[in-house]
C-alpha cells in the first residue's frame, strides 16, 4: 500500500486545506453559535471539485479516487466538521448515482452536484424507529403506471431542506425484508415531498438535519436507481465508503484538537521534554493514536480504490477512528482545564462535533457487529 499521495491526490488535499483555511475556518464558530447552513461554502467546494472527488471527469468530477477523498475530508474537518459532513454525504450520493445510475440519471443529477449548482445531495435511509436496523424501514413505494407513490417519514437527513436531490430508500415489496427495498432519486419540488422537523443537536450545528415526509409523493419510475429490490444493497455499499469518510472526518477533528492542546502546553512550559511527564504521555498518545487511525483509514480507502471488498476494514476504521477522536478531544479539553469548556477556545466545539461520528453511518456497537460477522466469514472461508 502506497502511503504518500500522488499528484492528483495531493491536489485534492491541498485544495481542501486551502478552502478549509479560507472558507470554513472563518465561519465555523459563528455557524456553531448561530446555526444556519453554509450554502455558499458548499457551492464553492463544488466549484473546486470537492463534491465529486471520486466521480468521472465526464460528469464534472475530479476522478481522483478514495485516498484523495479522505485526504480532503481530513483537511476540511479540521476546520469545520459540520460543513464537512454535508460535503461527505454529497460525495456519497454522487458515487451511488455514478455507480448505479443510467446515463439519463447521471446527466441530470451528477452535473449540478459536481458544478456546485446545488450545495448538497441528501441520503435518506434512517426512519424514526429504524436506524441501526435499517432493513426494517417502513416508507413504502407503490408502483402506479410510470410512477411510484411514496408514503412515510424519514429521519435525520443531513442537508435536509438544502439538497438538490435526495437518494431515498423505500419498500417496494412488503413480503421481503432487505430485498424488498428500492432506491429513488427524489427532487425536492416533487408534490407530496415535505421537509419537516429540523433537529436540534449537541454539535455540528452548521449541518441541517431534518425529517422528510412523503405523502402520496409521485416519483417518476425513471428515477428509480438500479433495479427494484437493490436499494438496501446500494445503501450498504454507500455506507461502506461513507464510513471511510467519517473516519477521516473524525481524524481531522482530532488533529485540530491535538494541535491546539500542543500549542497550549508549549506556551505554558519552558521545557516540555524535561517536565510534566503526564502531559508528555498525553501528547504522545494523541499523536500515536491519530497516526494509527490514519493508517486504518488509508487501508480502507486503498481497498475501495482497488475495487476490493472493504466492509470489514471500513467498519474497523470507523470504529477505531471515531472512538480515538473522541478520546483525543476529551484529553485536549482536559489539558486546557476550565478554558476547555469556554466558548473562547474551539476545544469544546471539537468535543461536541466529534461525538456524533460515533453514531451516524452506524454506531460503534453496529461496527463491532459488522467486524465480528465479517471476521467469522473470513475465517470460515480460510478454513
Ligand atoms: C447528526 C446526524 C446526521 C445523520 N444523517 C443521516 C443521513 O444523512 N441519512 C440517514 O439515513 N441517516 C442519518 N443519520 C441517522 C444515523 O445513521 C442513525 O442515527 C444511526 O444509524 C443510529 O440509529 P438510531 O439513532 O435510530 O439509534 P438506534 O438504532 O435506536 O440505537 C440506539 C442505541 O442502541 C444500540 N444498538 C442498536 N442495535 C443494537 C444491536 N443490535 N446491538 C447492540 N447495540 C445496539 C446503538 O448502538 C445505540 O447505542 C444521522 C444521525 C445524526 C445524529
């Protein structure tokens, strides 16, 4: 596995680093305090090729691959994790359209995403009462001539109310469980589609998270993504890649927190090496764990770039990176003492923002279930 970045990957990373510094950083505290949604920033990320990093150039993407994607996510998240999650979900939806869409769907939906015409695309799998057990979702899609009629309520949709298109998973066959689910590309102007409750959250305030309500929402059959019955497969495939992105997002926040704590300590001590053995241990553990996490993230990204299965490695990466990032942010806050919980420093925002990375795209408990299942399968194959 190559550990350095090639020129294409480095270009995505350095572009993200520049935009993180110039666009995300100046607004991060304000959005965290006042709420709102960084429409202009997300559109700018699109114009700079960061909403279609792994999308073919023919559709306006960068075609730079998954390692480039995680390198860019890490840079952006170090400045504002909340803006970054909108960018991540948009890349995830774009990849699903590029992989499963027909030519008309790619033409209609990929170009506005990669050009930054839309600030975001949305991914809608979760429902009230079906998060971890996503296959039990209850939103229905009933065929009616050349349309499907969607009814139901979806929950926790990132960029709800701002996305130009939503990838929605709904049940087309009530007799089947995961194989009875299909995927649809739903435009927000469709009659019967409504953005409902906006969630108030612990962190990531610059990311809108809403319910979506479908009430007799007539979606053209031409907007079904892939054949009937493969919606759950599309969702799980998307989440494998999404989990690698969340890993990088968590590492970005942890890197920022560790850097802030290191600067803080350096300002307090004349000779960091000679004194404060306990502080040295904290810094050493942060630095080592961040690098270990990055290696797991890179391995999963490289597997995806190589077109190889990554379910187990993506789950390992997400579990380790997000748990690590929470530990690092907690340590950084401890190093700051009372200042750590004051709004004068970004440390408390890092801790609030990073917490949810252990929940979305599958909780840590769910990642452990996936890792155990895939490890048992692997051993059975090797026996
Ligand atoms: C900010 C935010 C943004 C989100 N964005 C999106 C989005 O864009 N699109 C989307 O579709 N969803 C989104 N989600 C939803 C997210 O994916 C779910 O919240 C997540 O999958 C967990 O589901 P849940 O909240 O229903 O928790 P539950 O499934 O109810 O779980 C509750 C607790 O029980 C544990 N648990 C559940 N099952 C098991 C088990 N079998 N064994 C052990 N423990 C278990 C969980 O780990 C958790 O601790 C978002 C969530 C948040 C908070």
